[in-house]
C-alpha cells in the first residue's frame, strides 16, 4: 500500500487538498503502476508556531 504523507503549514483549502489528492494519485499510478484504490494520502497540517527553521519558529519570521 503506497502511502504519501504531506506535511505543511495549516491553511490548505479543501479544494487544494482535492487537487493534490487527484494529482499525487495520478502521478503515483502512472509512475509505479499501482492501482489508485490502494494509494493513501495523509495531510498533516501544523500551525506556524509548531514549525521551526534555521533556529527560529516560523511564527516569529
């Protein structure tokens, strides 16, 4: 079962998630030949206070 975990900052719209789901699934199916029914995608959205980069919280940038 192929699993894609997409981690991003909070704020993706449902329409964006639908498009990502469709396009990621199509790419995985066409590249690997797996059936689309077994592709699983998890969206993990975080607040900017939960993400740090370069020694600073993203909310402080």
